[in-house]
C-alpha cells in the first residue's frame, strides 16, 4: 500500500509516522530539502492543552481594534484591503458563539496528543529537549483573569486541571520570574510540557527512514491532481499555510490565513525560567530548551505571506525578557518569523476532500500545531484506514 504526504512539518511527519505504522509505504514531498524548515522550525515550544482557548471572542475583536495604532502591540493588522483577510475576519466573528465548544474540543485533542507524543518519544527513543514542568499563565489584567477562571471550567470538562495561583505562588513556581508590578496571579497546570519541535521532526524522520518504509523527496507540488496523478493510494495534504492554494487546485476551499509570529532563541541565557510561561497581557510564551537555550515567542500579524524578520517586532521580545528576568544574558540571540496556518474557527482541518476520494487534509492547526499534531495525524490515518483497508 502506498501513501503520499505533502509537507514535512510537524503535521506531515506525524502523519507519515502513523501511515508507516499502519503498513503504508510513504513518500513525503516537500519543496524544502530538510524537514521542519517552515513554521515548525522555531515556534514557542509549548505542548499546551492549557492554551486551547480559541481566540474567537468580542474581547479579542475590541483589543484588535485598540491595538491597531500601537506599534509594538501583540496583534498587528495590515488594514490594506484583501478579500482573503476580510472574509477570514467575517468568519472569525461568526464563530464567536461556538467558542466554548471549540475550546473544549481543542483541549481534549491536546490531552490525547500529550500521551501520543510521549508514546512516540519512548518507543522510538526521540530526544527533543523535553521539559516537564507544566505551564504557568500570568495575568495583569482583571477582566482577562476573570475570563481565565471561567475558561478553567471549560478545560475541566475536557479533563484538564488548571488551577488559580496567587502572585506569590507564581514566583515560587518560577523563581527566575521577577514579580511584575501589576501581577494579579496566575493559572497553573503541571501536565503540559515543552520541547523543540524542529528537533522532534528531524529525529522522527530519521527513525522513519531507518526503521519504516518512508522516503522524503524535494519537490514543490503545484497541483494535487496533475503532479500526483501517477501516485497510487491516499494523499494527505499537510502543507501549512500553502494548503489553501493546494486545495484550490481540486476545487476545495480551505480558508486558512497566514498569521505571522516571531520568536527569539536566547543562547546561554544564564538566568532564565525552567517553567514554561504565558504572559497573557503581552501574549508572549517561553520554553526552556535544555540548559543552554530559552525560546521566547509571540505576536500575531495579519499581513499576508511574508516572513521578513522585522527588528521592531523582535525588540519587544528582548525587552520583555530583560524586564522579566533581570540578569538574563541576551548577548547571543537568534531571531525567527513564521506563519501560523490559521482557520477562522481555530480548529484544524482533519478530513477527506469534498472533491477527491483519495485526497485528505491534516492542516490548519494555527497557533497549536505542535500541541495537536500527534492526535490529528493519528485521526486522519484512522479515517484513511476506515475507508481504504
Ligand atoms: C511564533 C510562533 C509560535 C508558535 N508557538 C507554538 C507553541 O508554542 N505551541 C504550538 O502548539 N504551536 C505553536 N505555533 C504553531 C505551530 O508552530 C504550527 O501550527 C505548526 O508548526 C504548523 O505545522 P505544519 O506542519 O502545519 O506547517 P509547516 O511546519 O509550515 O510545514 C508545512 C510544510 O509543507 C511544505 N510545503 C508547503 N507547500 C508545499 C508545496 N506546494 N509542495 C511541497 N511542499 C510544500 C513546506 O515546505 C513545509 O515544510 C507557533 C507558531 C508561530 C509562528
């Protein structure tokens, strides 16, 4: 049995893994020579069921409007008219009534994925700088803190225990953190974890090529029908922000928008947190990737497909690190920018094409592709097996 996967990011590599385990001979097509060189390269590192809350809310809409004129705001929208962008916003607003249901489902998928990642890492002996110290969300805004308490109830229905901690307890959980003046408190869970997504993909692909019948070919697929017509068996599209264009070649409409984000990797940080943090007001996350690296990521920019690294977006991440962890060594930093493949309802697309019996999608994971992929990959392969075996 043959199968093809388009894209060698986290969604593609995990899909290839479950296809190979199900006995398929798999070819991964990627336009890049090496795996995980696009969005799965230097993200925030969090495997975070506790960040499953979808962004569809009137609070996000008002904040977005308020931040429009602020240069270093966590959210930036290029107001230049674009049909794709404005129809995406329209669909985003239409999904607000479904926010809690979608948050609960995302949290359930994330918890399933946690177990699957641990199983893969154990069975295939994958090292990816995993740190299991939970995630601490910190709050300086009263309304957001109140909302977080409400969201805890939604998470509880999904099976996640995230609890409230005082400002003093936040510092006890993460002693490297200097108490921000307006810190109200935090939300903590000890089951989320962090790790290097790029390392995981690279190491898992090595295992796939060594132990299973999987190969990777460097080809840019431009048309799902004509470029893959000689290929037998199912094709799974895992092409991140390019999935929309590929889907359109067979008449499918995937309203994925590229939401740009930035990260810095601080090498040899000296003073740095081990517990993963999420600063709710700044929308910044941190992950310790072993003792020598700290990853800090954030910002959401609606500005098309460009991945330019803009200094005015990098500087706030460095300033934030220096403010939160005095004494941190920021001498050696690697900046990066990537595009989150974001659906307007923030839910991944994990289903078969409407227009082709052998084309499937596992894509559109937005800000949670690392968190969710092991689960969605397993699900799409179950769908394929149900239909093809
Ligand atoms: C700043 C930032 C921080 C983030 N932090 C987190 C986090 O902490 N936790 C979390 O869970 N998620 C996080 N994310 C989101 C996560 O990184 C993404 O959801 C995930 O990496 C997307 O993976 P993917 O496989 O869908 O896409 P990609 O990694 O982009 O992979 C797609 C692949 O398809 C290939 N491709 C595309 N088009 C074609 C074509 N036509 N032919 C052949 N190959 C093609 C590309 O070369 C690429 O290798 C973050 C994202 C950003 C930007």
